[in-house]
């Protein structure tokens, strides 16, 4: 492939990625405004929307900055950033702020602002696994040392998330590790044992944790427990049913009016479904599919292992939570407390997602040699 053709394909993939992200960010801004408008006082702009907008502006700057950093810089920062994220997770267990029955927030001293270290840990896990699993010798297989190191680097933050408790983030971290090991060349047979152990541990966690067990039984038969464990899921079904094909109109939804808990966070897709119908849901899900395709194109076009693994991990990090969130609000999976990237209200999630997009753009940048031949 000629350098000109390579650069054109890279620019096309980057353009598709940015287009999908812009569509998602715009839909998210509208959805957050609509979902939080009832919380506004004296007809002012909703405070959640203002904070979301401020985070989105910061996110644009983060995308630009992260995309301009050379991959050598990301390689150098991966381990220190992961250490900081793990330390923050440990600190959260001791001095973190509790909300919704979980201790997931760490308040920044002097600023009074909180953030979720688990969201940061997901991105740093992608970075550190890409560095650990990238090799200069060109071998196609993953060595035993790399395999165990990668598992440990993902299992540590996953275990800390379970202690908060945050099952959703733990599942994301373990899935990230599995996917990145698989595409890096690990054998499926080697991944089978950790997957089996993880499945058994997950079943035991659900059985022993009352809150997880209640979510499970509410998922199995929500209508029989419509006033207790199944309440949130039933209200989501009602929102989807009322929305129909084209929705009841933006701002005219009823389920967000204290019927649907966490309407602006985990279940914001239900608000979208009620107000914009199947059409609005398909626009958002279609944008995530376009993002996934663009990310995979970037990964497959990479000529070196580090950008290949970074692009793969970043794509999974942006799209897997979206798939799980959509499955939850549609009753296909138990409630896990995962936000919908770019759509849900949540400044930490939004900022981390923007940095992840920047990393993906950095991985799409052609090698300097190709750019030099064109010039």
C-alpha cells in the first residue's frame, strides 16, 4: 500500500470515529438536559446539565491533547498512571465518599469535587496491558510471564472495585484483559481456566452479596417484584413501551419524573426511548456501532503491536459498557450500575471516554516514516 493511500485510510477512519463521537456527545447533551430538567429551580438551566457541559468542554481539550501525544509518551506513562489509579482505588476504600450504597467516589482536597477512580483504572489498564503485551521480537504468542503479569495488572483493580462494591467495573476490567490477551496471541485454552475461575467467583459473589442477589432475582422476574427489586427494570420497560417508534417528544417523558431511579445516569437510554422512540435509540446504538467499526479499522491498519493493542483496548473500553448498559435497560442483563459513555451524566466517565478517544486517534496516526515519504 502506498504512503498516500495509507494516510488517506487513516484520515478516513479518524473522521468516522470523530463523527460518531460528535453524534454521541450531542445526543448525550440533549438527553442529560431533558432527564435533569425537572431538577432545575426557578426555570434555570439544570445544574447537572451545566456540569455536564463544562465536562464536555474539558473533554474536547483532552481529546486534542491525548491525540497529539506520541505513542512513546503513552508507553512511558502507562505504568505510573496505573499505579496512581490503583492507589486511588485503595484510598477510596478508606476515605472515599459513599453514594447509592457503594463507596466509589474520591473527593479532591480543596476543590470539593469527586471522581471515580474505577473509571480511570479502566483506561490505565488498557494502557498498561498494551505495553506489557507489545513486543519487539515479532513473536505471535504471549509468553507465560506476560500472561500472568497481564492477569495480575487487571485483577488487582478489579478486586478493589469489588470491595467498593462495583461489580460492573470489575466485569469490564476482566473482559478488557481477556480481549487484549486474546488479540495479543494468547491461546483460548490458556484463557479458559481464568474464565472458569472468574465465572465461579462471580456466581459466589452474587450469592453472598445481598444487594447483588436482589438485583439478580429482580432481573429474573421483574414483574413479580415490580414494587421492590424489579421496580427499576419495570419502569424502564414502561418507558420503552410509551416511546414506541418516534417517542412522545423531547422533554415530554413521564418516567424521568421520579418513576425511573437514576434516570440521568444508568437508565438514561430509557429516557431516550420514551422521548424519541425506537428511532432515537437506534441513532445512539448505530453511533456506537460506527465507533466500534472505526476503532477496529484503526486497530487492523496498525503496523506495530503497540498501536494495535491500544486501538483494540480503547475500542472495547468505549463500546463494551454501551452494550452492557443497553442490555441492562432492555432487561437482557441484571442491573450493574454502568453508565452509557457520552450519554449518561457522569463527569469522570465523560472525561475518561474523551481521553480514550484521544488515545485511539493517537494509535491511528501513521508512522513517521510514512508521513515523511509523503512530504
